[in-house]
C-alpha cells in the first residue's frame, strides 16, 4: 500500500498533468508532458505509465468528491421526496463551474480508456449504487408509511437518474440552463408525490 505522502504526491501530479493535457491536447508525447511538469520522463512513467491512468485517477477523484458533496446535501433532508430532489440539485450544483473539466475528462476517457471504458463507467456506477438503493428504500418505506403517494418507486428513481445524467451532459456540452427543468421536475413530478401527513403506522395507534 502506498504511503499517504506518496499517494498525495501522485494525486497532485495527476491533477497537474491533467491540466497540461487539457491545454496542450492528448496527442502530446510523454516526453513533452514530463517537460511541462518539470520532471524527467522516467519519473512521470514511474507514477503514470500511460496517459489513461492520469485521466482515470483525476476522474475517480472527481466522482469521489461529488459523492461526498451530494451525500452531505441529501443528509440535510428527512422526507424521501426532498432527499431525491436534493440529489438532483446537489449533483448539478457540484459540477457548476467544473463543466469544462468534466467535459475534458469524459472525452479523454473515451479516447484513452480503450477496453477499460466499460470498467471505468461500471466503477463510477458502483460508487453511487449504495446511495441509489437508499433513495429507493426511502421511497418504498414512505409509500408504506403514507408519506409518499403510491407510485412505482423504481421508475421514479430511474427518472431522476435520467434527469441528473441528461441535464449534466446538456449543461456541459450546451450550457443548458438547469433551473427551469429543476422547477418542472419538482412541481409536476416530485411534489405531487409528497405527503406531509402522519404515517399509516402513526394513524393506527
């Protein structure tokens, strides 16, 4: 296992290298990349044998930061519908101002990842899987307790995931405004499912 200082050094190097690649293009040689980083080529290749590893390292860290940011915002709410909506807004809020970097990293993964692209995407999906399960279980529990209107909980979560992913892509590639869609999603999809009354269990006491 790498020591903490070595891990931090590698992380910082990955971010610096990604910035150079974003500015100079993915086609630059490892020799030129090393020069831009004030390193010799051997040192660069010791830490990152391929450009793909640089991109994957930075992207994995971005996803980890996103997960922590989003979960903190979701935790501020108790009602499952509010938690679901908080995830939408928090995910898009996290990427605000980072659109250019996200676009570069995702394009770079497609270019450099090769056969690993599917594995990378699966890893990202696995990172968020526990939180998605928690959202689904919260909706199902809310339906049972009467705080969520009867609905297909899996379909609701899938729809919200599609909104998150689709709007993120539109925001990154087109600069599409998110607030009108957020408002529509809340007013016409999520808010009608929210019930504030006592749960069935509480009413039965």
